C-alpha cells in the first residue's frame, strides 16, 4: 500500500502491526494539526506535532482518518453530527 499513512492518536498494537506489515508508515504519539488537499484529488499533505514537540509533514496519494471520536477531518470540514 505505497503512500498510505496511518495517523492516529491512539491505536491498538494489533492494528499498528498489521498496518505496518501491509506497508503503512505508522506514526504514534503524534497529532495531526492540518491537512491540505491537492487540486484535482491528486493527494494530500498532513502537518503534525509529535508529543515531544517536533513538527513534521507527510504527503500521500490519500488519507485515512483513523482518529476515532476525535474525527479530525469531520471537525475540519464542520460536518460532525452529535
């Protein structure tokens, strides 16, 4: 799964291992702070901050929001329903 990013605040060890086994880059103890979609659905860039304060960004053809109840993307697009 080239280009796949799995970014979550917390994720079970089984899911992390499985995602990594399938080729994902797994980043833990890291929170997404912004996401920028490229024109024409060509990809995405995610900015994030690690728990130790480091900031980093990644680019990928697509993004899976696995933040659970935090619903990072739903909050960004103001489409979260309670």
